């Protein structure tokens, strides 16, 4: 299992890919303020959207389950 990136490594990875926080957020349907807070260490990414964002950024090991959020799929 890969070792999680540090917040600084995740930020550099985005820079190396030429991707802004806003673009990363749009690509993954995330709140850009949340992504910024994770990269700055203001959020830990423990659950919900923050957990999903932390896993996608590579700063946290974890599983992302895409459970339906509403009963509209019935």
C-alpha cells in the first residue's frame, strides 16, 4: 500500500500537473475551500467530503464508496 503524501507533497503534485486547487475541485466535484483547508492543515479529512478529498489528494489512505445520497435512484 502506498505511503500517504504530506500536504506539501500533495500541493507540489498539483503544481507539477499544472492543476490549480479550483480545477482539481471541479474535476472531483469537491468544494475548493475544503481542498484548500486540507492542504493548509486546517481540516483533517476525517469523514464525508473531507475524507473523500483527502483520499483523492493522496494525503490519507482510505476507501471512497459512492453511495447514493438520495432515494432518487429507486
